[in-house]
C-alpha cells in the first residue's frame, strides 16, 4: 500500500490551510510530517484518512482515490488523531472489543490480546480509560489504530505524553510496523524524527518547504559538509587550509577539529591530507545539522 497526494488544497473560508501539496509515501517507509502549529499537517492527514474532503487535488491510497472508495480505504487504514478521542467510561478491553466489531475482525479476543501486549497495556487493560495516564491513553489510541492490521498508518502526535521508557517501547513498535506498512508520522518531538523516519517533509503555511532525508536537507541548506576529525597531534590553522575543498574549521582541542568543506568527498580529502602530512587519524565522523536547526531555518525563512 502507498499514499499519493497530488496538488492537494483545502480552504476554510478565506484561509488556505493546505496549498497545492504533493508527495508520496511507499510501503515500508516511515515519513515524518513536520511543521509549526497551524501549518496544515493535521488538515492534510484528515483528508488522507477521509475525515475531510479536499477542495482541489487527488489522494490515492494503493492507487484508489479516497473520494471514490472511502469506506474500503478506511478498512485498511489506521488513524490516530492528534486529540486521541476515546470513550472515557469504557474499560480498555471493552473499548478494543468495540473497535474490533466495527472492523468485523475474526477471532477478536485473540487480536485484542495481541495488540494489548504489543502496545504495553497488559498491566492496565482492566481499567476504565478515564483512569489511565495520558501516556497509557496514547497507547490505547495506538492499539485501536493497529487492531485491524492495516497496511497504512497515519499517526498524529503518536508519542505525545509518553515517558522516556514508554517512548523507547512505542518507538520500537512503530519501527517494527514500518518494515511492512506505510506510515505517515506527525510529531513535535525531533528526536523521534531522527530515530524513526526514513524521510521528512516540512510544511509551513500550507506549503511543502522541504522533502528528503535529513542528511540531504542539511547539505542543501548549508551547501557544505562537516566532518569531526581527531588527528594524532596538533595541526596549525594555515596547514588545514590545504585540505581540498576547505571552507573553515573549528578547533575543539589541540588535536580535534570540525572541518567544513564544499565537497561530498570531504572525508577522503581529509584522509589524503593526513597521509601527505604524516598524520594519523584517530577518529573521523560526518556531522549533520539537527532536525531542530533544519526545521527552524526552513519555517522561519518561509
């Protein structure tokens, strides 16, 4: 299953919430969908899931237009909305049984027990939903999204309210699900993007301002490459300028430097430089901008 969005536009009165947005997500891909509050993320996700109708454009899920086969598509799509609406008076197992009946799941109790274990609800399933912490309510929301084993998952702030231990568990679950499913993940937790996503889209004021993997976005923004290198001894500033493609450097200590260069083979250029100067390289690694920096640059610039 895949998601293909073409020239999607949504208006609320005179306000354009989503403005000519196009992208595609393939099976086995986890796409991070980022943007400031009010950027159009949730509106886009609601249109993909069929909860809202687009004013212009087309949405295909596995090649089928959402507007033509909405019910069929929803049966193979799991959706966790941002506000995670749940029936507070229901018990966890009772609520999941209710969702299972909506999807006409065979052997519902077997599947309910599976998702309870998968989402870490084993110790809490006997409680009413209103008695759960925010983190456990998020788990219930995720459980209902995956109970029918959909091929496509749309997760809007799926890890909101989770403590650090819960984050690790749910992050691993999303990773495992992402191996076989198409996942569109919206989050404000930038560590989640770096840990989970194969690719990111950044949307601002209803328009896509970036689409790609984090490393390429970083390079496109700075038009430069950064390498952290530790030599066997101190190297004077003027000598470092002999590195092919050299732009600048920052000295961390007497033998450790962050070197910025123009070429994507900067590592190789540093190695050649070290051989030429009789230096040993103790450690070398390529650096990239943090997601936070990329996000800020793109959303502030636009």
